[in-house]
């Protein structure tokens, strides 16, 4: 899996796990992690909501994700939360491989959330906007 800490991305793999420790690989470097005592339960944890489901960030509704088509750096955001956008409208500028690309909305709707800021480094498939 990949996780982002501030603006840096890390690839994390679990090599092995036991009741009191785990061996993880962080960008290929091996670490042993001690696990804290946690209350054990036989009850299932429940379903984890899908970010595109009817509840995103405590809001309800049918949201669609606008994802980055390539890795790069966000240069500028051309819309704000609450703005109505039409299909084909310019919504942000992404720099990838030293070329700037203006990304266009692939759907009409209202910008409900912006998941990035100018200067953020993103990967292919990262969510840039939630649109309703």
C-alpha cells in the first residue's frame, strides 16, 4: 500500500505479523514494529465506507471522484468548493514530466471537496476533487 505523510509518499508492505510485533517494509527498508496491547474482540469491525459511497467525510449524497490521470505536482486549482462545473471545464493545472497539463472535468456537478493544494505531489489515480 502507499501512504502519504505530509507531502511525501511511502510504499508500505507487511512482511510478517504476530500478536506482539510486525515486520514491515517501508520503501524496501525492513523495520520491526512492536504492537501495543489492544482489546481483543470477536465482534466484526463492521464495514469501512467506500469514499465514493453515500457517506464521504460525514456528508451524505452521491459523490464521484475526479482522479489524477498521471503522477505530478499540482500547480494551481482553478475551482473552489461549492463551484458548479460543467463537463470539459478547466479545473486544475498539473505538472508532469516538466510539462503543464490543464485537467478538465469529466462530469458536470458541484465541487464538494478539494483533496489537494497547490504544490502537492500526487500519484496516478489520486483523488483531486469530490463532485456531486
